[in-house]
C-alpha cells in the first residue's frame, strides 16, 4: 500500500512565494508510483479550513513546503504533533529557535559556535542608544528582521542614518530587527543531513552574489544561480562541518537544515541556520543536490523514509 503524502504549502509570511515555488518543485519530483500524493494550501488569510481538510486527508506524512511565519516557527509543527501526523523537518523547539535569530545566536554562542555580534531592537531607539550600539558593532552593519528568511528585508547599512531608517522601516512593519556586525568575507552555505553514519555535510557551496549581499532577487528571481561547489581546502570543509554539527545540535534540529557562513581568512562565522531550506530551482539545497548528481526525487524519498522510520535509500 502506498504511503499517503501531503505537501503543505502557502501561509501568510513574506516568504509565501518561496513556499509556492518549493511546493511546485516538490510535486514535480515526488514519485506518484510510490506515494498517494495530495497537496494542501494554507491560504494567505490563514483561514483555518485547511486543518479540517488535513484531518480528512489523514496523511501518513506531511512534507512541509512552508517557509517563514507559522510554517517555520513551530506553530504548524505543534499542530501536526497534536494530530499525531509525522512531518519533515525539525520539531517545535528546533523550528522556533532557528527562526528567531536573536535566540538562535544566543544559543550558538553558549555552544561556542562563532557568530557575528548583534543587538536585538524591539522598539524605536534614541540617537544615544544607536550611537552606543554602533560603537560596539562598528559600521557598516547588517540590519534584518529577527524572524525572517530568504534575505527579505536584509540591508547592509553604511551610515547611522541608514541604520536608523531601516530599523524604523522594519519596526513599522511590526517586525523586531537585528543589527548585526558586518564581516567582509567569503560566503559559503551547506546542507546538513542526518544519516545512519551520523550528521553529515552533503557539500559546501560557494555563494558569489553580484551585489553586496545574496539577496532575495538573486536567490529566487535571477535566471542564473550564483552558486557552485566550494574550492576551499578540505581542512576548511572539515572545520565548517564541525561547526555545522554543533549548531544543528545546539538548536535541537532534526532531519536536515541549511547553514550559512562567512569566512575571513581562516576564521569561520555562522550567520544563520535554516530549518526548512527551500526546494526552489535556484536554492542552495537544489544546487547542492545537482552538484552531487542526486535526483531531487531520491532526496525526497530519503526525507520521507527518515520520518517514517523506514530503510533509508542511499543518496551517494
């Protein structure tokens, strides 16, 4: 009998379009000969009808194509757990911790994982408070939403006026923001995957943005991905893998994740961890699989088998 797999997507976060793209790519690559496949949208107005539909579908597993908001902060994960429906990705705690950059960085520092210094801003700050913050972090800085992804709302700010203006912009949208030390270095990303042999770095990818940061446009709109397998020496791969493992465990993640790093000379800083990396055509995950000649369908088979405690297919 085929397992019933429900692809859950949509939601109301700023990453809704990324979720739609992820879902589309997943549905193209799920094997209908192996699974009884359904799809279920959480509408942009968060109409709760989807919950009754999910219950009526009674899937063996939810394959999550959600990004940001309730789909990635532990809320949907908590509901699925209450309904005793297995799902791909991390659980309630890991999802909540990794989406909240301030809390995740606090935990990472306690686990001795190097990450750029930062300050959480919840409400408008005075000129004196801003001066004090920038005296610790220096200029330029990165200002970004505290609970967001896909580089939406991320901006490199060169002056106090830019910092103040972007903080105000994010706060007006109801978002707490993070003011983070800017490190001028090489950006790399990797996918961490739980395997029978333990937690493993699949491949290390160089990110070569055309602009100063790898923004939403380059991630999801540009027809050309600016990502390729890293040519860093193997000792750097090993160093990054160990830091990735520390972060994965510190944040109580499960199954798989994406981790983004900045390298300056031989110093490695973890920027952030994504508990539900996207399957969009230009994503880090999709390009990693391509670089390893792993069909996306095989990777999806792996995630499903992992969550259903079945024999795991070999990926490489």
